[in-house]
């Protein structure tokens, strides 16, 4: 990148590149009791429920903080102190939920699959049959660690059929991949402002089944993460319990308007699918291999094996791409040496083409000719 003031595009899992108009929506201050600000909050909350087709049965409860705050609030508020949760894990975000539940001191069991393997809905059913004391199940819709898509609808069916409750971390999928709450039975879905909805970071939200949330008084372990309290206060006062992230909310309202203008979940998903297709095709044409087969790949973030060419060094590759205006992401896998490139945020198919051209130029500069990974038996693990 020749112009040092030019801001690079973020090909990462979040925070993401946002539109100019979303950034501009932050250029004014709001009093938290301002009637128009109160209206804005109500509008955002109803739009979020609509996006998931939650109808009157579901309610959106926003929360200050990053996505993890919303996940922690969901688990702490909705899992009763005497509950027991089955955690479906196939990556870092599943492990993060396990850590949260451990810190909450709630009873948990884990079902783990490899990072390149989706959670098996049938296996969830078998584990619930084998342990009738399990009250809740938690799963990540798109495990951002690898980019793998988990079958949440099938899992929801297994859980509901046995009268247990499901909590979903839909963080990196919400707004781009469908989640129809009229058909997917669950108690709650957590996501945030700064992933597929293309807002700026600073708030998460939980879309909760009203009847389930109504039972949650007194469950929470922490005042600021008590979603029941946050909900009741918002319903009563129309305002946030504690200082709202006003600028983030104003930007989010604009981002949601742009999401609707793009055709909602379907339109947003279509652009990301096109971004992902261009990226994967272009990288494969250069010789890179994806971790996942196409059938398991969500159009959110793609994991590539590290090239085996001795001229390739990830940090140099990263730095040179950054100079050319593109920020990529290191791998987070334990199963293979890898790096990741995101397809989400305000990125157009032409941006993906530009990124591929920058990658090709960088590889040429580095003298990398073989982008294929090491043979499986010799891949670094750990
Ligand atoms: C991004 C993400 C989160 C939340 O991460 P924060 O850094 O707290 O915003 C949680 N789960 C998944 C699957 C994610 O992709």
C-alpha cells in the first residue's frame, strides 16, 4: 500500500470493514433519554427479532460489550443454578462456552468433535437419552475457528424432541445464514453488532424465547450480565440499564437499514457466498488447499493450509499483504498449521478479486512457487 493513510480492508472474522455511512452515523452524541434514541432502541430490538422470524414469542435483549459478553450473559441467565448443560464443541468458541460454564460453577458435560468435523445431531440425541439429568444443550452455529457449519436445525430437533432446551451461539452467522425461530426450537440465540450485520463493535444481543426468559429471574451470577434484569428494565423504561454505547447503537441502526436494503439475510448471504466462491476458487487456482470440503464450509471465513514452500513465512506474507491494503487472520486450529481469510463485512466481490491479486503479487515477491500444504503425515500439529 503506497498511501499510508489508506485504511486496509479487514478480511477477518471481526471487527470487520464497515460502510462509510455506518461510520458516519456515529458523528453525533445522544442523550440516553432522548425520545429518538429510545425509539431507535425499540426499532433495533424489533428488527433483530424479525431477522430471525421470532414473531411475538421471542424478544431481543441487547447488552453492552463484545459478543462473548452476550454469550456469557445468555449462559449465566438462562442456565439455572441446578441445571446441567451438554456443550457441543468443535473449536475455540465451543471451548470458550465450556470455560464460561466452568467459571459459573454450573454442571456441564462435553461432546467434542475435531475442528474440521461438524457436530453430529444424532450423537446429541444419544447423549441426551443416556443422561436424563441434562437440561440444556449449547452449540455454535458457525465455528469461526475453522469456518465449519454445524447443523443447528437438526440439533434443535433432537433437543426439542426430548424436552430439553437449546442455546445457540450464532455470532459469526447471524444476518447472513438463515436461522428461522419458527422452525428451529431453542430458548436463545446470541450474536453481536460487528459480524454479518456489519455494525461497529461494542454491543451483543440475545434473542430469547419470552416464556423461557420469564423463568430466569435470579439465575444470573453477575449484575451487569443479568439478561433478565436488562430485559425487564428495557421493557419498563425503554432504556438501557447502564450507560448505553450510544454511538455503536446509532451505527448499528444504520447498518440494519443497509442490511434490509441489501435484501436481508438472503441478500447478505448471497454476497458472502459469492465472496467465498471467488476466494476459494482463486486460492485453489494458486495451489492453496482449504481445510474443509465445500459441503462443510460456511461462507464466513475460510481456513487454508499453510504452504509447504520453504520461501513461505506467514508473518512476512501477512505484513506484505497489509502493506497492499488487506488484513488477513492467523489460524486458530490445533489440527493443522493454517491461516484464515474472511468473506464478511463491507467487502464486495471486486474486493475479493483485488485481494487475490495482492496475494499473487506477494507470493511472487517472496519467491513462493508451491502453495500446496505438506503431505498429511508431515503436517505440524499443535
Ligand atoms: C466472534 C465470535 C464470538 C464473540 O467474540 P468477541 O471477540 O467477544 O466478540 C463468539 N462466538 C463466535 C462463534 C464468534 O465467531
